[in-house]
């Protein structure tokens, strides 16, 4: 397991993808801690809710729903908070290990995940209402960028 | 040459450790600071029982006087909105809390011979008896403990259950003899003006 300081010259598309997904997976913490009293973060337009459009947007929304279910089952806010953090950490460590051992398969999985997220994001659901068009555009651009970088990595690996 | 960067995983690990430490310190500080004893003893009308709420002893249903009493059933019970004692059955609210403050309530029936508790309705509050004597409960209630309209945790809690709200979503009428459900009615604003709309009318009038 590598926790500490990184000294890497080349960061691949999959690395970037892992980082964005990790940050996006932490966004529900805003709902719990930073935005008390503002439930609209997943349903309405707000200044902070634009963050949801910058990350891989389906993930924090689905994660918030999963957290709500966990909250109803356990009744423990502290547990939710640590589950959120530990899940993000576990995802980072697991992705890194998988990228080292199975680089091609893991990159393909990430590419599929981004495509699924695109599809989910385009479904006419209430939660998919864009919070702000510029932010949504940046979010889509970031996703497309990641997808392109992953495709380039895969191409370079096969060449 | 690239300068070394602190990885996100390392940041998360440090954050988790500091959060755990902070929670521990916060809980300890609150534990030290919150040393005001609370002792409330509320007799239940029509019985020789009372509900005890105390920071020194376990909460629950007691018999006896305020100073000398015996705990018969442990739990956070409440008679503030309405309790009914009919024969050997006692109907009242049983409150549950999450770690940090969302308050939930169940309507329960306690057998006063055996002190066995039966949950009649989950996430509901017993509000009293209507003009014709039936027990009237407000269902789908989430009691935000401190900041009714500003509790994000309440919203998060009810995000995956459309039947939960601060105002309640349903009204239930229970038979006071058997505790059976007689009538239920959906009303998204059920909690508003509850007294005149439900408690001061008979079941027939509400059904009407």
C-alpha cells in the first residue's frame, strides 16, 4: 500500500479519473457537514451544488441516497461520516493496486464507468437537472477529457 | 524533476485519524461541560404510574412517588402530546434518537400487568383522543430535535423515505380498546392545525 508522498512524472488518465472519483465521492460530506439547513444540494440550484456538476455527477447523488439508507438503518451520523471517508480511501487504494496489476482491464472499467455516468446524467430525471450550465459543461468536459486520456493510455499500451 | 506531492490517499488517512481524534475530544468536552442534572417525573393521568426522565438514573415508566420510585420499563417515553390509559393498556410515545440529534417516535402499547411493550405504529406520534374517543396519531413524523426547519440531517434521513416529514404525512385512528387501526387518512400538511381538524372532531365527522 502506498500512502505517503508521491513522486511521479507522468500522471495517466486513469490516475486523474481515480482522483476525480475520490473527490466526487467525498461531496456528500458537504451535505452532512458544510451545508446544514440547505437540503437543495441534490435537488435544487445552489452555489455549492454546482460542485456536483464538476465531479462525476451521478456518483455523489447515488452516494447521498445510499448514505440516507444507511442513516435510516443505523441512526448514526458518526458512522456515516467515517463510512464515507473510509470508502473514498478504500476506493483510492484499491484502484491504485488494480491499476498496477491489471492496467488494461482497470482502464477499460473506468472508461465504461464514465460512459455509464454520461448515460445516467442524460436521463430525464429530476436529480439530473443541471445546477448551472457552465458548471455542467465543465463537468462534461472533464469527463470527456478523462475518457480521451484513458483511450490514449490504452492505445499507447497496445501499440 | 517533479516535487513530491502529498497523495489524496494519505490526506484521507490523516483526515480520518484527525476526525476520530476530534470526535473523541468533542465528546469528552461535551461530557465534561454538560453536567447539569435533569430530573423530571410526570405522572400519567388515570394511572399510578409516571414517566421519569433523568440524567442521573435510567429513564422509563416508574411507580411510586417522585423521590422514591421503582423503574418498571426502561425507555424514553413521552406523554407530553398525549397518553391514554384504558384498562390494563397504556398507550404512549416511545422516542428514539440518532447519535447527533434526529428524533424519532413510535406509538407503543404497554401492558401494565406484565410491562411488555408492543409497537403499534413506527415513526408516528400519539397526539391524544378525538371527540369520539379514538386514539389519534400523526404518522410519518420526523421530529427534528433542535432546529426544526434547518436540520440537514433530517432531510438526509428522509431523502429515501417520502413518507417522512416534519409536518407528518398521515393521520391514524386507533381503537382504544384493542389498539387496532380503524381509519387512516393521507394528508401532507397533517401536522398543521391538528387540534381543530382532527382532535376536536369525531371519527365519523372526519370520515364524512
